[in-house]
C-alpha cells in the first residue's frame, strides 16, 4: 500500500508525534510516511529555553502542507522546561513567558491546539501550584487571543507534579476565568492514566464515569495512545508500544471502538527506537486492526 493509500485507509483520527527536523513544514509529509492523519509536533527544542521565531513564510508552508496532505488535526506539545506551577518566582515568570511563546507559534502555524503539562509544585503545596498554573494559562491566552485551544494533559502524578488526577485538572479549569475557560480542554494520556491509578483494564466504564463527574467527557479533546512499561498505580511515566505493556490490548480495543470517542484524535507517543518510521507504522497498524475488529 502506498503512503497516500495508507492514510486514506486509516481511521481519520490516528496520528503520532513527529519530528520537525529540517523545518516544521516537513512534519505533514512525515505523517503520510507513517500512515497518520493527525500529528503532534514541538515548535521549539523541548529541552531549551531559547525562543525561536517561526518566519511567516515557514508558517505558511506548514499550513499549505497540512492542507495538501489532508491532515485532519495538528497539535503541538509545549516545552518540557515549562513549569507553570512553580513556587519560584523567576522560574514561574520565565515559564509563563515561554508558554506565551508556544501559543504565538501555534497560532502562526494554524494549529488546532497545544498540549501542556500542568507542572510541579516543588514546595509541596499542590493547591497553590494549581492556582499558579491557572493564572499563567489565563495570562497567556489573554495575551494571544487568536491562539488555538489549550489542552491540559493528565500526568502520571509522580512526586510534586500537579494534574495527575482528573480532580486536579478540573480544579485548574475551574480557576480559569470563563472567557478563557471555553478555550480549555483535556488531553487524556492512557499511560499516565494507568500508572496514575485509573484502571482502564479492570474498570473501563468507571474511569469514564469519574471523568464525567469531574472534568466532563466533553472536555476530553485528544488522546495520547501509549501503553505503559511500569505497573498500574506506580506513577512512573514510561511509555511502551501498544499491546506490549502493562495495560494490554483490550483497553485500546475498547477505546478504538467507543462511540463516545470515535471522532477524537488519537496520537501515539510510543517509543521510536532505531527506526521511528517503522515503529509508528507498526503501532498505528495495531490500532487500526483493533478498530476493524
């Protein structure tokens, strides 16, 4: 099957996190190469503070490639250095400014959303960390009113990280003023959910009942589809190939066939290994087979 045929045959929700090496505009073609119809990218080096400016012509080239390749949904992930829950004033301010830059680049590229980790309350005061996150997200959205949607990612809940429970995500959203709150959703990471104590294998429907009671199912806008290397409830954020980890295939089969979520983008963040193209193709093929089954 050719690359173009593969993307046409795939469920229009499936995608992967892809490299922007050589220019952000190359990512949509890489999506075609692995048979994806949605994609996630970094708009800067995720482990550096440097704030690059994307030239207008490069942004236009990316948007043109998204249209040409038929990508149905494109999202970015913010920098790993950003900590919008930090109790340290200068780090919080730098993180807030960096997050604003993420929104500006996402807007230039015409992305649908940006996924963000809520951060770490390193002083142990989780409620204050949640409040600081909501403040920073609000400031950034006010400064970039034309930015795409902001999706708070459910984390693995390790150590002092906030956003490791649906209740904490709900609290962040609650603290964002209503005029910006309408632009905020949730990214549900299956690995993070599992190691964070949400039993997708043993209590699948219970997970979604809890989601409905906290954030509301309509707040979930993207899935990160990752199996887990670590055990259930371990809070260890280690991703594994679909069906090869501790979650197993069945919860992914149910997700791929759940009518409530059929329309939502489902994006891989599984290990790339030595051949990232082949790894993504293999994991996407597993998900397609689960959908077909």
